[in-house]
C-alpha cells in the first residue's frame, strides 16, 4: 500500500467513477483499475461495488476511505512543515481579523510562525467584521481571518480563495463562583440573571439571537456591554452576570473552573472561521507562501488545542489533582477524590467512527461531542460524575484511572 494507491482510491470514490478519476489524475483507466485491484489483493477484501456508471465503497472500502483521507492530509501537512523549516519566507504580510480571533488564536500562531521565518514582517490589524471586509475590498490587507463571509455577512468574494481554519461556537457562560448557575436553560429564562453583552458577536449569531428574543418577547437590556472580549471575561468571572462568548476565547477559563458553560437547549450556534486571500496571480509570492504555511501551522495547533474532551461542571479540580488521579487504580486508598472518580479507558467502540468525534458516557447517558481531529480513534469514556474534564486524548491512561 502506498500514497499513490491511496490517492487513486480516494479520487475514484470522490469522483464516483474510474473514468472520471483517470481524467483527474491524468492516468489511463486501466492504470486506475490496476491500482485498485492491487489494493484489494493486498488487503484481501473488496473495496468497491462496481456499477454500470458509478462505483461505491463497500463497508471495508468506506473504512479505508476515512483513514486514507486522514493519511493524505497528514502527508500534505508534513510536507509543508518540512518546507517551512527549511525555507524562510521573506517580505511583508498584512493580516486583518477580529479582536477575539486575533488575540486568542492568530497571535500565538504568528509567534510560532515567525520563529521559522525571521525575515518576514507581519502587520496584524484588528477591526469589526465590516471594517476588515472593507480593508479586504480596498486591498489594504493581504490575508483576512473571519467567520464565514457567506454565512455571517451574506457576501462572497469570487476573487478570494477560502481556506477553513476551525469551527467556532458561541457559549453562554457565567462565573465559576456562582453556585446558583443552572447546567442548562431555555432561552425564556435568559433574563433570570444580569446580561453581559459582547458587541462584537458574529452577525449570523446576532440575527438568530435577536429573532429568538423577539419570538419569546424577552426584554433585552444588558447591564454591561463592550467589544473587548478580555474585559468581558473579567466582568463575567467577577460574577456580575452571564453572556455569550466565542468558545475559542474562553476554553481555558472554563477548563480552570473560573467560568462555567450553561447549555441553552433552544439556541445552539456554530460557524466556520476561514482564512481568505486574493486569487490574483500577481499576488506576491510572500502572500501565497505565507498563507499556505500559516494555515498549515494553524491546523496543527488546532489539533493540539481541540483534541480534548469536556463536560460541564460547577467545580473543577486543578490539573494537579487530575494528574494525581491517573497514577492510582480505582481501588487505591491513596487515590484523590476516590469516591467521586471512576475513570476507565474503553478504547474499543470509538473505532467505529475514527476522527469524526467522540462518544461520551455521562452517568450512563450517551452523547455526541463536536467533531475533532486526532491521530488515533477517539476513546469512549465513562465518568461517574459530570466534572468538566479536559484530558488530552494522547495522554489518556491505558488502564483504569
């Protein structure tokens, strides 16, 4: 089995026929068929159901297809990472983005990126979505990182290329000190606590949010509002009220227990955050190369940061306690919080959907956690109490506890 065979196999399924795949790969149809036969002989199974006009994957073929896509994607990222290490990018790069995205996601990646590209000069510009889009139109920035333009702003730029970076979600959060916070609410109870408003909300969410308020006839009167996500986080942590914030900006606070996420049963919102750059063939090589490598760096960092599992909690034990718990078996008298913690590594059944998310069992109730990218099948975890655990999958113990 080699990368060429996997590429051919994925192309056949993506295109739906041997003929279309051959045209796309600039191969003859017999050459494509031979590569597929070689794969099937090596694995000892049929991978495709061959119809008159279309081919479909068998069960085994679908499993290989899922893994092959991940293998090819990782191969591309490895190539880019090696090139980034060996060839420096030089020149000027202007990046426009929102304050919350730039502060918590873009800035750390830029620091890592500049370590390997010391001759590159980057200017990071913050602004509202409308201001960044205006700069984009007027060629005042080379690269834009924004929530999906079509979904959030209702516009498209055919002369700009789009690359997906990550999927973001709006969370309702309150202070970790507030013992009266519910674990979940309906929107009709949104006014039960003082409202802290983030004025730089995603436009798509703002539309859904305001429509929901009108349907329920809720009088929306925030006690405090600002477009600075850092200030807003400190106000919420102090216990003044609750509000919606982008999840990428508050994961650490929720993990540490300084904030608590409250599920809103009738209002859930997720959106893609993308990187945009001009398709113009005259665009500088600095912009093209930087964009390719920057997006690769962001993808790698994203996998490290989101390959975690989380559950809501009122009180979160510090990481030192979690680390100590892992060292002891469940029946050990030295195990901290022993009555409250029963952690088992059940690695098996999650293999049925590798890379597509994790199945969690919380108090015997199964639920689906958002899609995450990982290098191994996601574990199935059984937890006796709904603590908020943020355990990196790669560090999960191989035995109970």
